[in-house]
């Protein structure tokens, strides 16, 4: 069997249903020039049968003890045959023409490292679609994840990311840390490799279906931004501070609205109305637009409070992981 051009690497932990959907979407690809490497990271509910049920996919299944998703990805890369390593999360569904599109784009515009946007499939729940809006809208995240207008330089992330074997040979694998994909992208860029957003190579990302879990996820994202700042001084951009500023301003406006005048609540009302209207226009669904309002508030408040806590504890008080430890992580020790 010829060597595949692409090696798809997916770390998995107790996600049988998600793997079933992912494998079905990979089996439906119009181009088959890829292999799939599923690395089961110590799951108590193994997905091997879900992988085997799709013989139309050239696949490899590995089970290992639980060590974390970064180590699982590295484990997969060590066993990959392709010229490019592609990374999806287990909760992604891949459009049928993804690899055909990716191959065409790379042939016309070769690049060392790349990523694509994510979107909400029509089969997703209204809550998942609302969360997708909250994670991709210019009004909530500065468009960082949406693949359209963005306030930050594009950074590939592991729900839809790829790089060449040459990159791996020079930069090495992922480090076990929060926001490990941003760390990896930063190391790749610092090593002088080219990087690009391939807009047509999008994936459907299911996101969280529970708003409580969504809050915990974005809270960790906010905290990890401070870790990345300590690792890479100068990497923090104004867009990264906006949720924290929004939380602080929001608290001030609420207090003024309670103790001074209700008119101080007007800016918050205008902002929430803007979220509702833009979500309604983009999704054409009243239900999704209604759910997008609390989802967006959770995204902003979760990320913002995580950012504020980490900034206060790690930078102001110097507690938790100290700068020396960050430097050791930077050096891969």
C-alpha cells in the first residue's frame, strides 16, 4: 500500500460516540490519500470497535495509559507515515471534500503549517450552534476562531491543524500544558516556518453541549493565556485582554446601575442586543439567537475571570507556577 500524504492523529478519552461520527465522516471523504491514527489515552470505554466499523478508512488504533492529549498526539506522530500531520479533536465532523480541498490548496500555495476554521453542522443542537457563535463571533472572541475577520494573527489550533514532517523533525512534539496548540504554533512560527489559514478546509466542531462545562473550558483558556504570556513575552495582544476588561467594566456598570441609576445598564443592554441581532442574522434562527446571548456571556465571563485570576496570582502575587518553571517549559525540560 502506498504511503499516504496525510496522517490524521486524534487523541481520545472516553468518546465512543464522537469517534463513531468522526470515522463515518472520514469514510465519506472524496479523497482517500490519508491514514487515521486513533490514540486511546487510557479510556475506560474503548472506541476500538467504532474505529473497526469503518473499513473504508485506512486506520491504526492504539491504546496507551492515560498521560494527556499532547503525549497522545506525540505518540501518534511517532507512528505516522504521512508527509503531513493533521490534527482533529474527537468531537469534529469532517466535510466530505476536506482532504481534496486541502491537497488542492497545498499544491497551489505550499505552506509548512496551516489550520482551518470551524463551523456548526446543521445536525448540531441549538445549544451547540449558540456556543459555536460565541466562540467564533467578532463580538465575543475578536473572530480568532471563526476564520473570517479577526483581530489577531491567525494561530492554528488542534481542532483543525496540520504541519509537515519537516516541522515535526525540527520543532518536536506538543508539550503537555493548557493551550498546547497555541504553544506549538508559536514555536513553529518562531522557528521560521510559514503558516497560513486555509479557509475552505473547515471542520464541523460540536463544542460543549453543557453550559457549565463550556464555562470551565473557557475559564481554563483565560488562565492559560497568562502562562503563554510568561512563556513568550510580547505574545499577548490587546484582543486577549478584552474579555477581562469587559468583565471589569460590566461589574462597574452593574454596580452603578444598582446604586446610582438604571441608565448605567444601557451599554450592557445594547451589547447583548447586538449579540442577539448578529446571531439571528448569521444563523437565521430565533432560538439559536436567544441561546447565543447567555452562551456569549459565559464565554466572555469565563475567559475574563480565568484571565484575571491567573494575572493576579501569577504576575501580581507571583504564586502558582513561577516564571522559572515557565522558562523550563519553554526549554522543553
